[in-house]
C-alpha cells in the first residue's frame, strides 16, 4: 500500500499540530510506504495519540479502533477532534431492549420469550448501532468486544479490515489471557450448578483433574440450558424467562464457549491451573482458574488476522522485543516489517519529579521489618502535601489495610479507601474532594487525574506480579525473568503517568519501596527517556 503524505496530513482533525505530531505522521507514512506493516507507537501523555490514530484510520478508510476500556471509548466520542470520525459499538449489555426498557439487550424479550418476534434491524438498539459501525469507515470498540466479535462468523460480523489501531495496548496479551481464562466459582456459574461441582473443585490436584472438572461443568451447564428451554416451551402462558434466568443462561453460554476453547486447545498448548477461594454470600468456596501460559498462541486468530496493517500505540511499549514475542508478532511478521517509533515527552521534568524517600524493600521477605518505617515515611509525605489530593499506590489490599491500621489517627479523616466492590464510589469521592489521600489498588491505567485531582503520588510498593500465581511461577521456572521485570516496570510507569496530564500540571512521585532501584537497574535499557529525565541524579546515573 502507498500513502500520499500530503493527503494523510490533510486528514489530521485539528487546525494545528502539537509538537512531534506532524513528524510522527510523516515517519509512519514513510515506513508504511517501504513495506512496514506494524507501527509500535510509543508516545507519552500529552503527545496526542488519538488524533494521530484517527488520521491514519481515515487514510486507510477501512479500520478498527480498539481500546481497553468503555470509559476511553466515551472519551474518544466526546472529543471534538476524534468523535466525528468514529462510530462506536459496545456489547449488548450496554443497550436497552425497545420492548422492555428495564432489560438490556443481552436479556431482552427475544432472549426470554420463545419465538418472540422482533425486527432486530429496525427495532433493536444494539443491532441498529452495529449496522452503523459495520458501514462506518472506522469502527470503535473495546478489546473485549473486538476479541469476542471475531469469534463469531456470520453475515453481520465485521470480518477483516485494512487497519487495526490498538490504543493503550501495552497489555493486549493480558487481555487475551483474561478473555481465554476459565473460572469455576459461585460467581462464574449459577450457584445451584456450582454446588454440584464444589466438592470436586477443592480436590483438583492436577491438570487431568481440571480437564475432567471443566468437561463435567460444561455438560451440566448445557443440560441446564436445555432444561430451561424445555420449560419455556411447555409453559402454557407462552413461556417467559425472568431477567435473572436469562442472565444465568447467558453466563452458562459464555462458560460453555470458554470451556470448548480450553478443551480443544489444552492438548496443544500449555495451560496452568490454580485452586483458590471465593467469598460468596458471606461464605468461602473453592474456585478453580485455568489459564494459558502464553497469549502468543492465540493472538494470530484473535487479533492479527483481523487486519492487514497495525498501529499499536501506548506510553509504555518499553521493550519491543518482549512485546513482539508475547503477542506473537515475531511469528507473524519479519523484523523489518515492524518499526518502533518513540516520541519524547513535552512535559517539563521539573513538573513531575521522582523523589527518593526510600527506606527499605517491600518484598515478601523484607516487608515485615520495613512496613512500619514505610508508614512513618508516608506520614511525613502527607504532612508536606497537606491540603492537596494524594494518591498512594498500595499494590494490594493487604498493604492498604496495613497502612490504615498503622497510620497516625490524625491522618485518618483524610483517607479515602476502597474494596474490590467500592472502587468506583471511592474514586468519585476522592476526585471530588480536596486534601484527601486515596489508598488505591490497581488504579494504574485509564485514569486522567489532571490538575488538582491529584497533586502528588506515592509508590508505596513496586507492583511485581505475585510469584504465588501459578502462571507467573511457571514462567519463572522457564527463566522468563526479563518478562517479569518488564511487567513491573510497565505498571510502575503507568502509575507515574496518572497525575501530570498537561504541560502546566505539577505532581511529585514519591518512591518509598527501595525495590524501585533494583527495577530500574535491571530494566535500564527499557526505562523511557521521559521517565529518566525526571529521576534524581543518583538514580539517573544508574540507567544512562
């Protein structure tokens, strides 16, 4: 494919280019015109990746634009520079049934009444929107929708397009893993079905046991669906399922689909299993999780087969060799067909300094002796940042609870905390407050904490993956240590980028965990230039 550089630049949606945008577009056009098929666009916050991505979508005329979160879809649609050129499609659960406004389309009347007559193309909000997206030059969707939709082959499927833009795509391999992973728990299956399997779940001790359990669970799920279908047919009143019943069937159908993928691939690819615990209605129940060891095996069918060219953009494509290996790009394309473009930051490093307040490591072995001193350091930081909103990246709920228990009582009225069930509510409270301290867990991506929303951040614990996780443990058995360190660096850099979102924003990034030094030393070739520039001199010398 040959692109005309002048034509491409004319499609840029803004009146003026920000710094580096024009040069980046020109570079991408030059590379594509020489035969490159994949651009890894590594650009920090403030560059304006979205208008660049949209420009390329317009130039290719047939494209997907996929992003990890629904909130980012809404953000793109609201943006006057990108919204007019994107047509979004979301999952059925995001649209309401025309004939039952209290039900979403995934459990609408057509899913609950046998032979319910509905002209989907004219009546169904989901299908009306999907047809718009099918006809549009650029269809905007989440990673999850993109992957799931690609597994269905019908006349109303999107099929293949010329260009695929994967935005905020540094963890696209994790999204594929999450999509494929299979869980047997009271949350994943209707409880009455789970109860039939619960005794078996706790006794899984090998992959053979896991395979047998999932095969049995699949059969029970299918039998339950068949029974529900028969019940509807035999009901004299016409047979209507409740919304709860319909949701249960949808969960069973999703489970069966995932079980089929697992059972069909487990003999050819390596999977890992893990038995843990799940709290449900005040009681603990065993749960089984099975995951593929690598995403790369599945990436070709689920991602790369959907387009001819790819723009993979993020602020943390830190190690392109690791990225290409994890995603299977190194199997799909030769090295000269993949190009990494690295864009500098436009935000002054003095506005976003990394501050060394380390005392000791917060690793599993050293946490007990260093935790209390770390909390004392945190108290000093909060005194210095009094009156400002502060985000403390705890990495785990255990650390968050430990801080709450040990911190001086005079700080407690400033704390905003959350559980896995209250994340959104707590985030809203903190963002709308001033002078509060957000003890947050896994708020490292998709957050735009501009201006006074967040004026200081604290890295309480470096976010290493848990070695207790069997998938992580198995990979380390295979000596995948570079991958392990790279994952921690990606998450740390993502955390760092949450607060300074414009050239005028100012926010210090305090580092309490001394493990940060080990991290940047081991990954010194992968630490982005814009992060290196903000490090204190004694740390910068370690990575130059």
